[in-house]
C-alpha cells in the first residue's frame, strides 16, 4: 500500500513519512529541493529497508499535476494521500508585500487541489482511500500576523470540507488536520526545551491513528494545540 506525501523532505511531512514507513507502508514523496528530498528518502530507506520508497522533486505551486502524473506513471493508486506541502510567511493584509497571497494560495491550496484532482479518478475507481489535508489553527480563526497565510489556510479548509462531502459515496475518507504550533525548521532558532510547542511526531501519530479505523468510520477533523495553548 502506497502513501503519497507532499512536503516530505522535512518537518511534519517527514515525520508522517517516517510513521507510515515504520508501519510497513510504501512511500511516494515530493518536495522542491531535490537534495533535501533524496537525503530524506535515503535516510528512511536505510532505516526501513523492507518498504519501497520513491521520491521526485517538483515545485507543487506550479507542477502539482506533473507530480500526480508521475505517481500514475509509476502505476500506483495511492491508498493514502497527505497534502502537507506549505509555506508560512507572516504578514498583515494592509501592508504585506504584493504577491504574498498569490504565492501562499499557490503553494498551500492549489498544490493540494490539483494533485488531488489528478489522483482522485484512480482512487474513486478503487473505491477506497484516505486523504489528509494539513490546514492549521489559522484555518479556524484570525491570528496576529496571519495575513495571507491565514487566508490560504481558510481556503484549504474549505477545499477539505467540500471534498469530505463529495467523497462520502465514493468510500474515500477525508480528514482535515488543524495543527497549532509545531516545532519544525520554520520555527528557526525557537528554544523548545520546555516543550512549549508540539513535535512533528505528534501530528504524525494522530494521522496514522486516524488512518487505522474500521471502514465505516472517518475522522473528519483533527485539532491539535500545544498543551499550554497557542503562543
Ligand atoms: P517545513 O518544515 O517548512 O516543511 C515544508 C515542506 O514543504 C518541505 O518539505 C518543503 O520542501 C515543502 N515545500 C514547500 N513549498 C513547496 C512547494 N512549492 N512544492 C513542493 N514542496 C514544497 O514546514 P512544516 O512546519 O513541516 O509545515 C508543514 C505543513 O504544516 C504546512 O502546510 C504548514 O502550513 C502546516 N502547519 C505547520 C505548523 C507549524 O507550526 N510548523 C502549524 C500548522 C500548520 P522544499 O522547501 O524543498 O520545497
């Protein structure tokens, strides 16, 4: 069984890849930087030698359909698709640079929309599968410096909720994931020695657990926040 994960070279995507590989799933991974991506794929392949791991670099803000075609060309119908690739650039609507909305909509929404549309016909034919869409607590409410990022994540949640509704009769589960702050490279030099924010593995464990329920159950939403609340 194959799991397709976008933005898998680091952070939350890498933790999700590791969790599924550890549990015997084969992986198809994507991110932009080929060196980082191959390093992650090789690291996981060495650690989990019995699973099949393939990786290919694409800029999903522009090439989501191409990545989807590459998956199909490998003759693979994903059992699980994790739309995780994303960028966070803080800002305010009133003065953030021109283009910040477009960039984040392209990376955080269009990537998932176009990749999902490319893979869905095969998944619908198989009448089984599970799609996880990584949104954010910034999809649920306004935050200081949320700006265009928050707008793009609200849109991603809208995409995910509509997909859930559409896929009910096709036996494909859709889960919208809303993480609060997670300690990844996007947090730079943040000191998390007091566990103020979550670990990427926390998100990965919840996603894996949600993927293991019986055929009749779908976890529609997962909201995770740091124990001490949002920063
Ligand atoms: P991260 O550490 O910066 O990793 C992002 C991943 O996405 C990388 O593999 C990156 O690789 C890839 N990526 C970025 N732009 C891409 C593009 N155009 N095409 C293909 N791949 C691309 O980020 P993260 O913190 O793990 O975040 C992962 C997801 O969780 C994002 O959707 C983010 O919005 C969401 N999230 C994060 C937090 C948090 O606090 N960390 C909280 C809530 C939600 P390349 O740069 O090589 O492309």
